[in-house]
């Protein structure tokens, strides 16, 4: 009896694996050299085995074949003049990945490492992240290989204007609504919004999110990704009967996500002992002085190494990867992709880490994720943990449509509700598909179902 019960299951699993391998091979062939994109698709596909076994309709309808191909990829020249009069040329991108459940939504990244693979991995994951928020937004992502570091304000403005001169042809409040990401904060959004408005000859407030408060930005958007990540961690700990209060945090990066994750964690009683930038990390066993970090990073755009000038008892190490050697309860990687290697993951586990919650997009390598999962560490993927940013962006769109602005408390309350729902949705999906407490599988399945079902409903096939 036992044998006959298990046989069909084995057969189904083989079929599913063969199907996933076939689709993945097409991804490899069609997108040569796009390693980050391959990594994101491979990780996602692994989670889908249980759902495809149970609901082969997704295979029959060719949903995966469609999901891995962006609806549209736009690549463009961005010429701009620097302060010395020299003409520079960068490459801009917008990948409009999937609009099944709403207009494309996702940030713009300005960083020298931006290329098509990076934008595609971000756009692919954004589709399922946006689905998880429960809000009607599709997925997209964009950016340019422009490095804002060391550029004057005027240079940044001219770059943003040139970037928007082309991007404007492809976006709109009901088409595609970009926001910020690495290297793109309120200042850059302001310059891009100004250019869009001049070109459109009208103020389409809802065309970008992350705007300044004076012209349609939402209170709480700046804080949303970091705060949201900590609200998610609160749920993870609650599940284990623990709290944030008195736990020790290590938070990488010192940009938008990192600063506001630290702020909320400290407010909830945590001790944050380390943060970093791309040059190195600081370790302050008395707890990070966040006011000082904000002064260094937000006000003066300086290096994190400046911290030890004001806190000589703290330590600065000129290697950002060393941050993972610091013992702590909770790790929030909030800097960039693949910042946690397999070795770093092993070290974190050996040091007794309890929770890994990804504030940055894909900060753990595939091998690092395996280390966390195999050691039964509470691990939550970016598409669930950092969804608070895009969720509040969507609330910004709602306020823009209504010509209203809500107070901070109202936005924050909705953010908390959304993050709690995402957490429970992940837990429920993981359990339903036989992987109790596996938030990676839970997030991928929950994000996938809504998009896949909508694609079938809309008959896009
Ligand atoms: P910012 O540009 O504001 O900050 C990025 C921070 O990470 C900077 O402190 C930067 O240091 C640091 N950093 C970059 N590379 C490394 C590295 N290799 N090691 C250590 N630190 C590094 O970006 P955000 O905070 O907006 O974004 C951070 C991550 O969060 C990204 O993965 C992004 O995609 C993701 N995210 C952001 C959202 C948002 O709302 N902003 C929403 C959802 C996800 P330096 O100053 O030296 O460059």
C-alpha cells in the first residue's frame, strides 16, 4: 500500500523537475552571461516544485515560460555634460517585467554595477514581491550604470534630466511608476519628476513615488522599507515566543533601508552593534549612535569610517564583508546583492545567529541560503522582508489619486498591517505545500499564485 501511494508522487516530481529544468535551460540559453538573473530564477523555481505537483495547470498553461520573459526591455543612451564641459554617456534601462496584476512598479538604481542582468533579477523578484503586498501592482525595475558618488549636485541633476528625457516615453501613472533604489533618493526623484513634468506639460503626480512631501510624496515612504523589515522580524520572533527587545542586531549598509531598519530596531529595544558601507564596517558594542550615522550619511554623504572620530571606543574595519563575523541574534543585510557568501553564512551560524531577514535584494548567495535552511535558522527572503517599501509606494499612489495626504501614523499602521499579513501569508503557504516554517518557499509560492492565476484569468496565453 505504501509503495503504490508513493509511486505516483515520485512520477509527478520527476515530471515537475524535468519541466523546470527545461524552462530553466531556455533561460540560460536566451540570457547568456546574466548570472544574477539566472540566480534569481533558479532560486524561485526550486520553491515551485510542491505547487506544480499539486496544480499541474500552471505547467499546462505555460505560465513559467511567460514569467521568465519580461513583457518589455528598454535600453537607452543617457548622454550628459559634466562640470568640466565633457560629454559623458551612460546606459539606462527599464525592464517592464509583468503587468498581470497592475501597472509596472519598481525602483531605479544608479550604480556602476547596473547592467541588464542586475535589472532583470531585480525586476523578476519585484513581480512576486509586489504580489505579496496584496496591492494591485505589477513588477518592473530600472536604472543606469551611473555612479552618483563624487558628482556635484548639478551633474546629478543633468544626468537625471537626461535619463528622464528618454524614460518619460515609457512610463505614466497608469503604465509604469518608478521609485528609488540604490543611488536614487528623494533628490534624484525630484530632478526626474521636474523633467517629466516639463516634458508632459502637466503635473502627473502619480508618475513616480518616493517624491518629496511638498509635491505628493507620502509620509512614511522614506522609512517604509527599513521599518517594514523590522516589523517582519517582529513577527518571525513572535512565532518563536521571542521579542526584538534586548536582542542584538547587525545591519549591513548605511543607506536608506539600513538607517531606518536600525531606527525601528532601536526603538523596539534592540541593540544594533554594527553597520557598514562599501568600504568597511563599524562595530560599536555600546550600540550604534544612529544620530551620528544619519549625520555622516544623510547630511554629509561621507564615509562610515568617520564614525570612529566621534566614538573612538568603537572599531572601524576597512573591509565590509568582515561584518558577518560579529556575533548577534538578528542579521539584516541591507546593502546589496550577494553580500553574504557561504563562508560568511557558516560563520553567522557558528556564532549562534537566530534570524536572517533580507532587507536588501538577494543579499545572500544561493550557497549561503542553503547554509541557513540546512541549519534551520529562521531565514526570510527579500521579496517578503523588504516589501514594505513598495507597499508604501503603492499607498503614495493611492494618496496621489485621491489628492490627499495621510498622516504618518495612518501610513505606518497600514505598513504594519501589510507586513504582518505578508508574514502570515508566507507561513500559511509554506505549511499548505508541506514545508512548514520555510519562509523562502512560502513567499515564492504565495507571490506566484496570485500572478499565475491572474495570467490564466486574463487569458494572456
Ligand atoms: P542606498 O543607496 O540608500 O544605500 C546602500 C548602502 O549599501 C550604502 O550605505 C552603500 O555604501 C552600501 N553598500 C553598497 N555596496 C556595499 C557592499 N558591497 N558592502 C557593504 N555596503 C555596501 O540604497 P538602499 O538602502 O535604498 O538599498 C539597499 C538595498 O535595499 C538594495 O538591495 C535595494 O535594492 C534594496 N531595497 C531598497 C528599497 C528602498 O525603498 N530604497 C526597497 C526594497 C529593496 P556606499 O555609500 O559606500 O555606497
